[in-house]
C-alpha cells in the first residue's frame, strides 16, 4: 500500500475527529501502579506518551506530570507528579522485551530524566520509522491523518497537567495520543 507523503493542516481540518473508545484508568498510587504495570507487561507492544505542564515564562520548566501507556482497549495515565516513577514502572520502561511505541521520544526521555535517571529500552520512535513507508510528515496528527483519514485534536496540549484532578477532555486527549502511536505502528507493520 502506498501512502501519501505529506498532508496539509487544511486537509486535516476537514476530517472527522478521532476518539479513543477504550477504558481510561488514572493511576495515582504505587499499589495501583504495580497492578497496571503487571497488566501492561502481558502485552508484546504498547503505545507511549508523556505530558508536561507548559511553561510560559522564559527559563521556567516543569517535570513530566503524566505518562500514558496504552494497550488496544485501555490506557493507563500515570500521575507522575503524584507518585514519581515507582520502581516497577522504571523496570517496565527498561524492559527490552516489550516494544513501546511513541513519537519524538528524545523529548520524552529528556523530560523523564528530570525526574529520574533511566535508560529506556524497547522503544520505537515513529518519527524515524514512518520514513521507510514514504511518509515525510513527522507530527502525530499528520501521520494519523495520512493513515486513517481522521484528525487528532490538539486542544488540550497546553493545559495544566499538574492539576489536582484531570478533566475528562485531558484524559481523552492523553489517552488518544498513546493509543494512536500503537495503532499507527500496527497498520505500518501490516504493510511489511
């Protein structure tokens, strides 16, 4: 199957919105983290993303507040600003036997290292991976639109990811990003 190389924002604007229809599970304590990681460890591959509270002042930065890890039917939102990065989650991120698919991972890893020194393993970055399929665009929104003809809303990207309670819109946005990475990888792998 040949994919188009590139797509414009105007073309994306006419597409229907994509939504993650699975279960969204917010994790805010270590015991639930252990259960979630045990469950996620049963999958050979998962989608991955992180969110950091935006900074609007020069020189100010924040630590990663949220880590999203998605299977096909459920997405776990780990509130790192509440729980840090528990040991079981560190082991999961370093497990080379579970493929973790994300986008712009260098940025995610750099932000994660502000919380904890970690050597992630088993990760695949879609930004470089899609090139072998002739896709030149590197943003999640554009790659997804090329492959599925639907748009991913970026409306929640600059919201406060350290809020005491995440809004439903934030949860849906965060889950969709991680799940979309997994879905993109699956369709591309099927083309091989």
